[in-house]
């Protein structure tokens, strides 16, 4: 997620993160994804980029684990396999 996709607010406030991707966009790992993004210039004009790897966790308050304190609580991935 980058600034052009809604920025910091979109990555923290949205209760559900929806990803629409094609099979051609899938890569084997994060290193390959970031290398591709830099090479293709997709990050050059953004002041912010965020990698969402899962629900946030915190145990700052009274050492009680709270999941989903920041960012989306639900992830939906729609993968287009055809044309």
C-alpha cells in the first residue's frame, strides 16, 4: 500500500483490507516484490509505503495481548486467474 492508494489513514483506519490481484502480480517473496516495485518506479513518487503482513498486536496495557489494535482486522484477497 502506498500514498497513492490512500496513504497512512487507509492502512490504519480501514476495518477490512481488500486486495484485487492477477496471477501475473504474484511473486515468491517480499524481497522480489520490493525489488520489482523499485525497478518499475512504483515507489518513486510516494511519500509513504506500507507492507501489511498481518493483524497488529500489542501488550502495552497491563500486559494483556490485544490483536487488531491498529489497521485492518480482516483481509480479503480476490485473485483473477483468467484473462
